[in-house]
C-alpha cells in the first residue's frame, strides 16, 4: 500500500465524535496507509460507534489517562492487535467549568489539578506508557492551542496548555537523546469540537480569527490540522522535535489583532 503513512502503526486518542480533530487524523492516516488503534474513555459505546464510520473500523481500547492501571496495561493491550507503534497522537484535554470562566483567582486547586493532570501531565504519562512499543524514528504528536497569550475565559486551561508546551520540550530532549523519538505539538486555530463547546464566548472568536488570519480560517474544517498531524507522524519531518507547528491560517504571525474571545474589538 502506498501513502504518506504506509505501514505505520498509530495509536490515536481523543475520538469522541466525528467533530473531533482526532477523528480526521485517524481517517486521513488510514487513507495514507496506516494501521490505526483508537483509545476511548467513558462513553466507550459511543467511541466504538464513531469508529465504525472510519474507512477501516479500528480496534478501540479503553484508556483513562488518570488511571495508572490503564496506563500500565496499555502496551500489552495494544500488542494484542499490532506488534508495535510508530506514532502516537495525544488529543486529550479537560478542565472543570470553574477553570474556564469567572475570576481567575477563585478557581479551587482541586479543579486546577484536574485540568493539569488530564490536559498536560497525561502527555508525559501516555508517552511513558507507549514507549515499550516504539523504536527509533517514532513520533509523538500532541494538540495544542497557543499558550503565549492570556485569552479571555481560557483561564486555567491556558495555564495547562502552557505546561503542555513545556512538557513537550522536555519530552523531546529525553526521547530524542535516549530513544530517537520525535515529540511535537500542533497548534490549531479555533475549531468547533466537543472541547470548544465548553469555552464561554467561543463563537465570538471565529469571525475575528478568520478576518485576521492571512489564509483565512474555517472553524468547521478540521482537515488542515489533521493533515499537519499526519505529516508529523510520518517520516517527512525527521529533524523536527520539541517544537510547535502552527496550523492556524497564520493568525499567530500577525501583530495587529485583539483578543479574539472579545465580542467586539476595543478602540
């Protein structure tokens, strides 16, 4: 089979619905020749139903990244279906509602710790769990949203994404030196996904993003972000690690902009 990912064995997390970025990554990866294993959490019957809509219905494994037993058994469970992994997609994030609205200082540590555990620390935990399955030349890719700025209402999820970006650099340092594995993030623009619906005023940023991004931006089109992930999961960026690859229409490069979460630009 030919294709960008021909012969690759990929573990893809984060498929919840067809609007998940991870769903498009899985679809494009299969179209490009990869064998895909999915993980799901909580609503397993829903994930299994969604998985059947992919070109080749893949195996779906249960994985709660905050459950150490799930992580410890992951490699053995994956081996029941493929003999190793060439790439892993981390598409996992969650924050309680208190982390995404209200006064920043009013959010309790219990909620902040949940956001940090699920959205940031799990990147390292998943890498460790998959390491026994991976060899030199492998690739780990995580999904990000630009944490250089303090976005309105993003609050503690923004802090979790900043932690994710730091973890990405440290993982790249260790995984590259010891194992020859690349570790990178893809920073997308705002996409209408399950996660986006939990962010107050998310709709208000879409038009402003499109107006300011040099290439424009369609929040319903997940394919550009998914394709970027697939390139990083392939062998076509062999010297790229520890970085964040932008898939945001160029918005991040433009200085004449306001906080896109604001309903109206301030004058």
